């Protein structure tokens, strides 16, 4: 969506203890003071399960939204040790959930991801749906085939895609410091948006963000890709300074 709202989404992965809330307070303060730009973007942070309840209460009436990093593929309650259902997440006051992250796809296949998406939507959670090719698939020029399959196997034709933010995260770029060139990313982003729009017969542009080694420098380079709706930020979201610098640089 060319000039729509941008998303800066932080994925903390296995990071954070209760006192890490100070990182969010700093980011929140920056956002509130950034009067010149703050109508143009949204900030969402995904801490681990252990912090979801505390953070969702703390930031309930604030500008930062809280997301879960995953959910289980069964709903309500059940004998599934160590797992958390979409229903339980929703009841915390959480509005977003990341599904299909490549670090989880190692043990989750497309069928499981399809189930998670179905149940998350049923619970009225918005989804950050991660897709992306790995190094080998890229080398074999299978990127588009892989992306199409991930999208089509995850989603049903009747879903309201306004509740889904697609996160294009090439696996080879996550945590590696490697990123696609501006030209390649633009090509993939344009392809994905067009594909989704056609397949699901949308009369609007789906939201699509990029993730993988995002930092203040490459975020600025990618700013030239007008089709891109924002970023999913891992490593750099664990520091308020790095996260804020990405936003500052983006709008510089
Ligand atoms: P990274 O992680 O920014 O550390 O590469 C991104 C992600 O995994 O979502």
C-alpha cells in the first residue's frame, strides 16, 4: 500500500524479563514525542509468552501494541503441555500474533500453520504471517514457488486479509546481516502483493512488511520501496536505541 501506514514490528524472540519493560517505555516516549511523523506509523512489539500479560496491561492505553510470537494449533484448553492457545492469548487483551516464523517452521509444517491461522482469526487476533525462502531454495530459483505455496497453504479464500500482515522474511537474511538488494526486495514485494491481490480477489492492497537483519541503514535504503509497508525487526528490537534509530532514519 503505497502511502498507507507503516509498521515497525519488534520480535524479541527468546529475550526479556519483567524489567525489560523499560525498553518499551523508552520506545513509547519516542513515539509520543515524534509528532511530526507518528501518525504515519504503528509500533508493535512481540515479547515472549512470559511477559505478555504484564506488557498487555502496562501498554493497554498506550500507543505501542503487543503481539504474541506464536500460538498453539489447538484452541481453548487441552492436555498440551507447554502450549498456549489463541483463545488464551486473546483473553490477555493481546491483538496480534506472529505465525509461521521460520524459526518455528523448523518444527511446524504448512498444515499446522494453516490451523494456527484459522484459530487465531476465529479468536479475532490479527496475524503477522511470516513467509520466506531459504538459501537453497533461493539458489535453485524457487523463491516464488515457495512463497506461493506458503501463502496458499496457510490461507483460505474466504479470509478477510485486512486482518493479516504478510511478513516477507528470506530465511537466509534472518540474523545473518545479509539482506536482499533494494532491487531484489522490490521485485519480490511487488510480486507478492500482486499475487495475493489476484488470488484472493482483493480490491485493496494487502499489507506486506520485510524482515531479516533490518537496521537503521538498510531500513533507509528500503524506504525507497514504496510498496513496502514496514519491517519485522528481530535483533535490533531488543535495544530501544537501535529500534528508535531505525524509525528516525526511515523518516529522515
Ligand atoms: P533479525 O530477525 O532482525 O534478527 O534478522 C528478524 C526476524 O526473525 O523476525
